[in-house]
């Protein structure tokens, strides 16, 4: 397990407030940052409050095999830390955990939360993922 203190950069892209998470990977560019929209952060806080998520749980981001692009993105809360985890210090008071393998798949991904006619839930928009089925998940 590796702890990384990241400078979270608050920014605005297309008039949407975001937080940028640097991957810390040597040679990575700003385009490789993981982006979380304010909408997603708000929903994470709402989920924490509604489900009374204990303070010692962290937000886990990752991937699993499957889906149209070969991966399914995951988001959830986890108390456990594995040897291959990177602990990214807080973003808006939420500690984020990502395993090494998932980190490379999350590079450049924007995590958003939508609530509209198309549905409700977290959306992971990855550059280069071709929309082969239209679900973008």
C-alpha cells in the first residue's frame, strides 16, 4: 500500500466545477488526471449521509473485467486496504483508494453523477472509449 499526498486542483471545465486528481505516474500529463465533477462529489456526500458510512471507510475507485470496452468501472466504500492499493489523501474530505491496475484504466476518466431522463447514477467518461452500445459504463 502506498500513501500519496496529492494536490487536488479545483477547476471549471465547460462551466462545470471539478476536482482533478493527479495519478502521480511519471510522465503523466494533466490530461491523464482523474476528474470528479461537483455533482459526483455531492452525490458521494449524500450517499455517506443516507447510509451512515463509517468514518474509517474510504471511497474505492476501480475496474473489473467486462462491459463493452472490456472494463466496468466501480465506485464504492471500502474499509479494507490491500498491498496493491494507492491511498490518495482527501479530496473534499473523502479519502480515495485505487489499486495499481485500476489506476491506469482510470487515467483521463471523468466521473460524473447524472439524474435525468437518461437515468440516474455515476457515469465514467473515458477518453478513447468508443460508444459501442451507448451505455458508456
